[in-house]
C-alpha cells in the first residue's frame, strides 16, 4: 500500500513538473516583456526550477522518512 502511494506521489510530481515545463515553453509572447525583477534574477523566478526543486525536496523527504 505504501508503495502505491509513493508511486502515485512521484507520478503526480512528474506531471506537475511537465505541465510547468510546457507552460513555460509556450509563453513566447511574454518573452519580449521581461520585468526588472526577472531580468536581475532569471533563475530565482523560473517556474520550472521551482517545481523541480520542490519535487527534489519531496523525494528526499520521502526517502529520509522511510530510512528513519
């Protein structure tokens, strides 16, 4: 049962990451207009990096939970 829940969470995180990646890739019209905050910190406000960072933290949390 725990394996099914873990696999479901991993698949959900992957789907959210893929959706964020596709959404960021399809924003061609907004690429011309970049605010000052994003131009000064392009990595900090990148939704793809944020989603994959959250997924990595969740994965490490799940692994540590089962190890302890």
